[in-house]
């Protein structure tokens, strides 16, 4: 056994280290998957709360924010903002923008306020929907 035991012991030691490292990696991967699920659920919860509180479901792709009004006239009605290089948000032309031209002039052009514009647009769309319902009930 002279000289033969040391390499075998070292091999066993290295195998144990490998097995320990693999178990640790599996545990880390499982924890990562759990965290991904928690974050996914929290993001979904947050997006739902934002839509309920603001009246807009917001999708973000790159520097573009697409707002889907809760009270949209049609399913595809959106407002799209893009973040410029200076960080300012710019409203891009959409069919819904054409319908909200007066509100855009008052709140964006003259007032310089995106929140005021979005609030006014929400109220306008809400009132339109209410008038449509009243018309159908009458």
C-alpha cells in the first residue's frame, strides 16, 4: 500500500468536493427558480394594481411604453410613449391620439403634464362609456 493509498484518498476527497459542489449548485438553481416565480407573481400583482389605480395597463418594450386604457373605446386603442435620449417621454401618434386631440393640446402642449392628460383621457373615455350605456338603456 506504499504510495497507493494517498492518490486513492485524494480521489475520494475530490469526488466528495465535486458531489458537495453539485448539491450546492442544485440547491442554488432551485432557489433561483423559486425567486423567479415569486418575482413573476409580484410583477403581475403590481401590474394589476397599476391598471386598477391608474386606469391603464402598461406594457414596456425597450424605451417604449404602451398604455391600454381600461375604458378604451375599442380593444386596440392605445397611447404610446417613448423615452427620448434626454429621458423625456414623447407621445407617439396613434388613432386614439387623434380622438383625444383637444385634451392633448390642453394638457400636453399647453400644460406640459402627462399625468393631467392621462387623467383627463381616462375621464373622457369613462364618460363616453357611461353615455353609451345610458343610450342603450334608454
